[in-house]
C-alpha cells in the first residue's frame, strides 16, 4: 500500500497510482480501490462460512498459571465506530489547518468492557486496550464479536505469548480452529500464557477472514508482559504507527497516524515529569517501515547502544525507556519525511 502524503481520491484510486489494497478473503481476491470495492470486500467476508473444525466449543479446561501467577481476565468486544482522524482540524506543529475535507470514517475497534460484557469501560478508540501481565500469568480474554454492520467473522490473534491452536485466533480455511472464526453475536474465550520469553510489548490484531482490511481500519491493540515482580515505569505509552488511506476510509486523502489520529494536536500527547521512569512502545501496524524519534532524548537499544531514531516494520516493536531529565515541549514523530508531513507527529511535554 502506498504512503503518498497528499494523494487525492483521483490519484489514489487511479490505475496509474498503483496504490490499492489487495485482499484475499475466503479464497476470493478483492482489489480495494474505492467505496464500491470496499463494500465488495465486506460482502465477500460476510459470505465466508464457518469451517468444520471451528465449532465454538469451550471444552478445553482452564489453563492454570505458573506458581505465583494469576489468571488475568479481560472482556473485549469488536465493533464499528465513527472516529475523527483530526478532531482539532489543525496541525499545531506548523500552526495551520489540516488540508483536505472530511476526516471522519467508519473504524473497526476493540473495546474493553466490564465483566460479563455488562458495560463499556471507555469510549471507542484506536488502538484497543493494553493488556498487561507478568511472567507466569495467563491472559484470559473473553472476546465478543459485537458487529451489527459488517456482518463478518473476526478474531483476536496475539503476538509474543504462548497458546495452543484453539487460541491462535487465526482463520486458516478448512484448518481453522474455534478461536479463528467468531461470527457476529458470538463469544469465545482465549487463553494465552505469559512465559519468560513473552517479556516485552507486542501487538494483537484481527486474523479472521478479512484480517488485512480490518486491521487497517483499527482492529489492533497491545500486550505488555513484564518479569514477575518487576518495577513498572511511572509512565507507559503505546503508539501504533499506521496509515489510513482512501480505499479504507473513503476520504479524499491518506493520513499517516499514531493511534488513529494525525497531526500534532490530534495525536496522543505524551506527558511526564523530570525524574520519572518513562517507557514508550512504538509498533508498526501497516505495510510500511517507520522510525521513532523523540526530540531531545536518547535511550539504549537491546544491545546497549544509545539511539534516538530506530527503525521498525509491520508488527515490530521498538521501546524507548529512560529516566526523564530534560523538561520542555518536544516533538515525537516518524522520520520518514513523507510520513511526518502527512500527520505522523505529536507532542511530548515534560514538566
């Protein structure tokens, strides 16, 4: 998928642009290059039937945590929501109006709910909730497909944790297991073990029959696992770097985003105080490679070298962790220039 920062609907949808999203949905290949083909893709996903091996059976006994661990439970619902990409309509970095017209679109998001899916914990947003655990815990995710509009199966597929095929959350045609096909109105409970090699920050995302399109429009979130008893930082932020292009949104132009928002003033504002332990995870969630740069700050990579602009690709994570010692207002952004100038930038304010 292309990342042209000022693509118009005509240039993006035109054959010469070559910037369409190619999806394989239930064995059917769909090229998404406009609203009509977007509807065609969703219709194809709605036609995908339940594979024989994907019966919604929860006969497997609860997985017990390691000594000292707990079964940590979440209730997550997938649903559509109308979201604004630039609610402030201004680029505060350059003190100007954001170019283009409408910036609201139909997203597909994970929402955290209270036990038993009784009520929402938070408003609809991108990404989905951060799931946290320590080594030895079992993440128990009660998942419900609350889609009332798109009428297609979705899932939750995790990175970084241990699971058996029932809890993979992946559609695999005739080889699909129960957790890989959750139809609208259905629920399934995933169990993911947090082993010593799970320490870190990882993404989760839809891996159902229409996973490429649904991930592009918002079905993703993060998992953070720490060593048992480890000190948590004073501030923890997760930033997903991703593109919202016209074939997905139906808007006039492409937006380069952090967490579903574009341009400083609309993207997440990170805040901290001098002396605090700060941790920022940057995760790629599109088809591009990005970098993550915070002005005025450096941190060590896993090899111990100081860095300030690491590269990461699709579903890769880079983590910046440091003790804050430099007060002021700072920019953070992707240093791919066409990405930062199309919205992939924000503010980090240190008191």
